[in-house]
C-alpha cells in the first residue's frame, strides 16, 4: 500500500515512516521524499497527482499555540486547508485518508474521559484550526479522523517526552501541572492502531489515545519511576493563567476505537515505560 505521509519529519510522521508494512512516501518542507510547502496554493493537489497514493495520512500541523494565536490565517493554511484538499481528493478517488486531529477541545470535567459526541470548545486559534480541519475531513465518506494526544522520542530532540526525560536525567528545575489532564499515547502504539483501523475500513471521528487519563504531574512522575529516578525536587503548578489560554481537561474515551481494534489501548504505565525505553535506546 502506497501511503503519502504529510508531515513525515515530525513526531508522528517519523514513527509512520519507520513502518515496514507500508510503502511510505514522506512529504515535508525539507528532508523528505517530497520536499514541498503544502500551505502554498496548488502544491498539495500536484503532489497527490504525481504520487498517486492509496492512502494519505495528514500528520502535518503547527502545534505551537502562541504562533497560531499570532498568525491565525497561517494556522488555517497549515492545520485546516490541507484537510479540505484531501477530502476533495478522497471523494473523487474513493480512497481513504487519515486526518490527525487533537484533544484540545475540552475544558471541564477534570479527569473525565470525553467521548466523540461530547460538546467541544475552542479556546484558541490552534483549536479553531483543528476543528475546521475536522469539518472539512468529515465531508469525505472514507475519511478517518483521529482525536489524540501524542508523544515520542524524536531524533532532533523535539517534543514533550524529550524535554521531560532531559529534565529528569539532568535534574533540571521542574514545575508540573496538577490540573492539566490528558490521555497521552506514544507514537508507535498509535501508529500500529491507526494502520489497523485503516485496514478494517474505519471512518468517521474516533478517539485514539491512551486508555487512562493522567495529569502532566502524574505523567512525569511515572516517567521518573520507570527511569529509576527519585523525583523529589519538582514543584506543583497550575495551567490557569497561561497564555494563550488552553483547554485543560483533555481526557479521551477510547472505547469505540478499542471495539474496532479488538484490544485495549495502553494505559499510563505502558506508555511511560515505552517512552523511557525509547529514550534509553536513543542515547
């Protein structure tokens, strides 16, 4: 299966490109099989025509909240417009595509696991752009839209997992939020589950994340435990007051995805254990 991977050099794209069961074609601004800026008019449509993929996975996004807030039009061009073009391609070719969405849609409920039907709220331009992408993608019957929260170890050191492990191993000052909840899943487990859902013909909106909800504070403490680090120096903080404003209660109910997959998605201990092992292997 020929798979065009948008954002192939990013956190998720890097994990997808390692999969041996697919013929992955990477697309990114640079350092990819196809180097192109998909925010430019006509570029993505041309790439779709020349590569002729069986499946497209849109893992390209600007996840920098401050940048999206300062440049809302550019955020829409990067985070939403490609989904419109891919939906049009999917309808015309009758081929599937996967839209990687977000969990930044919920601000109440504490540790609640939000379902795909729960009311959403967009508190910033990033959330607005990702929600617009969902609306575009939903016009394609074969689109699979996955709400998630991802982390993994990337070679260039980007992302929350790299930051956390570097801080833990170097005993850097840490302030950990005890009021910011999510269902973080590692990119390898996510990628495996995503491809299985594609093979089974899943379509529509699904939550695909960890099976447990944890605060960022709990998550980092779990990383420390797996790394045999006594995290006795961290202080507790709050996400309230951070700008741009962001949703805080991002837990996801993954029961619908688990029903399709036929197995339970990993919980906090499994995810943090895999991340620590990946970190060790990268050193």
